[in-house]
C-alpha cells in the first residue's frame, strides 16, 4: 500500500522508524522532507503525496495536535476520502478542529509490548481487507445496496436493485471489451506494462530479471531496471598509485573540504562524473576484455583493495546479439562537477544508472526503490559489507548507486539506501567498493516481444 506518514517535525525520529518498518514490510511510504523532490513547491509535493496514498498514518502527539501543518494534511486527506489511521503516542486532548476530522477514523493506541510493529500489522490488515472487499465486489459478493436521501438511508427497492445490477452488468461488459482491446494492443507491443517483469540477457551465468518503470508516449519503448542488485562495484576508480594515496602522500584523514586542489581529490578517490566513470564503461561493454581510459578498476585502487573488475568481461558480454539489438541507445543527461563543468552533459548509452529525477519512475510504476542483491552478487562480493550494512541490521535490502553527483563534490555520488536509517537516498565516495549496481536500459518493445516469442 501507499502510506503517507503525517507527523510533527518534533517526532521526526519516530516517523523515520515507522517509515523503515513499513517499507521493510513491503509498503511504499511518503514522508517529508525525504520525499520532497528538489526544486518543487513543498506544499504541492505534500498534496500530491497525500492524494497518491491509500492510507494516512498519523503519529498523534501533543506537538502534532498543535501543528497547523499536520492539521492541513489531515483536512486534505479527510476531504479526499483517504482513510486515516491515528497512532496515539501520547495522551492528547484534541483541538476542536482535529477532533472534527478524526472522530470517525481508526485509532490505535501504543502498546509498549508491540511498539510500532502494531502499525505494520494494522496496515497489513487494512490491505488484506481492501483486497477482500475488491474481490467481493468483482465476484458479486452480495453487498447490500443502499439509497441515501438527506441524513437517512434505506434499502433500495427490489426493482431499483435489479435496474442497478443490470446497469452494472452493461458497464462490466463494456469495460471487458475495452480491456480486451487494450490487452490486444499491448500484446502487439510485447505485453509490456508499468511494473511488469521481463527477462533479458544473462550475468554471472544467470538470466537477468528486469522491471518496467517507464514507457514512451506511444508505448513503443520501455525503460527497464534490474529487479535486484546484480553486482557490488565501485562507481569509479582512483587514478593514483592506490586509493587515498599519491606520490607518498596519505589522504585518508582528509575531508573533501581539506582538498584545495579538487583534481587531487578526484585522482585519489575517483571522479563522480558519469561520462568518464569506470562503471559506465563496464556497463556498456560487450567485450570479454574491457578497455578503460583514465582510472582502471583494479584491486589496488579500491578502498579495501577488493571487488576489482578490471579483468571482468563487460556487462553486455552475456547478452546475445539479438538481445543487444533490442536495447535502444539512450541519450543520457548527467550533471557535471567543478572539474568537468557543472552544466548537464549528454552521453549516448545502451546501459545506464538512474539519476534522482528518474528514480521517481519507480514510484510511478509502483516498483519499490528498495532492492535485494542476487545470490550471485553476494557470492561475488569480497567485502562482506552486505552482511554488516544489511543482514546484521535486520534487513535484506541493500544500497545501490545512482549516477547523480553530490552537488559541490567531485568524488561523491548519491546512493539509494536500504531503509534502515529512514533516508531514501544518501551519499558515498565513488571509489568505495561493495555497494550495489542496478543497471537500466531502454528497449524497443516490439523487438523485445520477438525475443519473448522465440
């Protein structure tokens, strides 16, 4: 389910815990300020977040009760007919305005034994009940139809009920015809729909599973992202003698601000410019021996001297020629840095990593940004960071790279988090290995359909 978490800024820590709990439980959350897109109007983003949600989870405290921002969120949810689940953290005497909007909604009191886990249980129960009601409606589950007049409601007369049922049957037949037609059109274009799963290529000797996250207006092209993290690799390699070392100088204790010469920072820690990155070169190569320019991703120049990929075949090496031909070259626009120029740079790529704006495609396709690595990726990883940063923290989800450089930095990129901290996106130095790769491609839908039919 889509869950909007309404809370006072005073309760941000608890809200982030609730968000992580729900997302680890398979739900999608909108929580401010995490999900406010950069450059967008804050209030408008909140309204969109509410309207796209199936349920509002309100963390009720005295601070929330007094917050005009929370009241506006509650008011909009109530006027939009979105159910509100109130999780009471403190004894609160509601304001008259808050009482007006919440008096008919579900309240859940905090149980010290269950803690916030009770929220997940209630959302799961709500999801189950919603599915049950939908199934009953589709199967003609016998729900009583009522006619409402003023403040009174009465059971519809038999004739009215029959007339309504007849109208519903006609509507159902028309909708079935429309769906059949649309499905026929979609079958012609490869049976591709947002959120659907397709198989294309192999990596590490295993078929690669992809999710559809974006379609062109005419649905002739689709953007796919791997369903799971397929490997753990550094985004870029240091060009110096080894990571954080150059000509005998040790830069391990340097912060980014300590580098007066940004070229030295990029040299010893890797460059966050997508155009010149090692990961771009590797992803777009179909050669058994990949040729790198500048930094070479050898073990010596990795942070822990592990997960080298300079001797690994390119990502596309395991794809057949027909599969490679189904992938469309995409003009990828990426932000630069102070070394390459801060304006956007365009590259022509068959395989790419998403940026922050394209990350929104997953939400629109109802595909979670949280991802697990494949078993092969875990076996291939020599750092063992997956256990330390995921399994030992109680989650199977893991971090994965975006091609989005951190503003003002030459050596850090954005990276999707695993939900434990409550942050959706964080940052990491590009020369650090052990974090996940989720490649994305644009495919010709008809060409993909031909591959599927073979």
